[in-house]
C-alpha cells in the first residue's frame, strides 16, 4: 500500500510541511516582528479561517473537476501568499508591514480551503476499498509529521539565514510537491451535477445530516480540533516567557508536540482493529483537554514537555480515528463535499479558537489562558460524550 501510493504520500508530506511552515511564520512574524499577539491570532484566523467561506465551493469543485488539478491551483495560491510575506519582511515599510503579512495570511487561507478537500478526494479515488481507512490514517500521519517538522525547520533555517530563507524553503516544498503529482490520474464525477453550486452544497449538508454516525464524527472533529488554535497561539509564548527556552529549544519543544501527535497517529494505525473507536474518540478528547489544562501548573521545562507529549499522543490518536471514520462513511458521489466539511472543520475551528486564545492571552496572561482553554474544552468533550449515542456505539473497523 505504501509503495503503491508513495509518491502521493511524499507529495502530501512536502505540502503539509510547507503549509504549516506558512502558518507558523504568520504567527511568529506577527508576534515578534510586528509585536502584536492580537494580530498573530488574527493572522492565524485568516490563514485557516478563510475556508469557512471558500471551503464549500472547494468541495463542489472537487466533485466536478479532477481533484489533482485543484491541488495544483491551491499550491500556486500558497506561493502568492509567501510572496506577500516576503514583501512584508524586505520591501514594505513599518506602517504597511502588518497589512502585507495579513494579506499573505489570507492568500494562504484561500489555498488551505482547496488543498485539503482536493487531497482527501484524490485519496478516495486512488485507494481501494480495503486500503481506504488505513491509507487515510497514513495520510493523516503526513499532516501530523508536517505539523511537527514545520517549527523545527523554521528554527533551524531562521537561525542561520532569517525569514527570507524560511519563505524560500516553504516555496520549494510546494513546487516539489506538485512535481511529484505529475502523471497522477484523477477524475471528475462521470455524471456531473446539472444543479447550481448552492444546490450541490445543500446536497452535501443533507448527506451528513441524514447519517447520524457521519454527523457525530463531524462534531467530534470540531471538539478535537478546538484545541489546536490555543496550542499554536499559547505554546510559543509559554515556551519563551514562562519556561525561558531559547530559540532552538523552543523549536524542539513545539517539535515534541508534533512528534507525540505523530506517535498518536501511529498508535491509531496499530490499534485501529483493537479499540472501540467511538469511546476512544470521546474519552480521548476529554482527557487530552484536562492534560492540556495541567500545563498551566507545571513549572519545569522537562515536566511541561512530558505533559505536552501526553496531549499530543491523545490528540493524534483521536484525530486519526475521526478522519478515517469520516472517509469510510462518505458517499462516493459526494466525497468531495463531505471531505470539504471535514477540511473546513480542521481549519476554521483552530482559526476561531486561535483568535479567541490570542485575545485571552492579551487579557489574562499565558498560564491562566492555558488553564481556561483546557478546562473549557474538557467540558465540551464531556457534553459530547453524553450527546452522541451513535458515536458511542461506533466500534470501528
């Protein structure tokens, strides 16, 4: 399976590493070069939140057009966003620097709106029925590995050559990712819809709404991804301000989160046929949120790192089981629209929670913000466990 789809998976790894480098660059640049936590949260919101508008159209497009073409177009938009960030750093004046950085964040958000649904739809077309769930978990591992490599790559490259080299490395990742897809054949729906785009979007909503398990898996994705925004906004500040870590150690600290997310994804692959998926997902969301809240109480860097690793392990396990379940439950003719809803969730929910975390950080400081975010999300997980009977019964593979 890995050998047969190796080029596609490597393309995903390069694209998601470059994409998360883009997101971290937006956050760190606005925090450090511009000096605003609020703008950093807003930038992250633009980078991931634009799909709340454009992601619905992306799903329809992926059902009407060969999805690999959508991937290429989306990655070209990332290059435009990187050019805006580059101009903010080396060409714009101090007064216009935030505007150029936010414009770049928006172009990246537009790209994320299309690239996620397109890659997931492509996966559904190239995988056999037996491969679909395990290959989706492996695909999600590429997302998690990219999330982990991005801050380490930024730390290493920026420490030696500055922001321009970071942006150039991300651009090279997107170019190589597209090159690896040369020759990959995907298809549009052989019986294209004659309805309007809005009608097709509505059909996707109805498909999810009429399937209780699919609907509750989507809601579980909302709960699982709600922690991502606070982590990306709060952890860099926690590492620098409260734990006193250097640039290199801060990159390693954030990289540990990614490594544990990856380990959680691997654990999902190993345990997929051995654990009860629904109970694992619902319990994992609640426990991970409580452990995240515990970061507010840990003073030592080593203890904080171990606590963070626990959060990541549970998070990687939960999200991998959720996305493989959604992929397996999605109707073939509506796969692009269903997977676009998942992609929108994975982007918009972190964006909204990131904006909220940035505002909370500015008001109350790092440790209170971490505690409040974790406890609130644990409450959401507990309510979800009570309110989702179809997911509670979902045994999985």
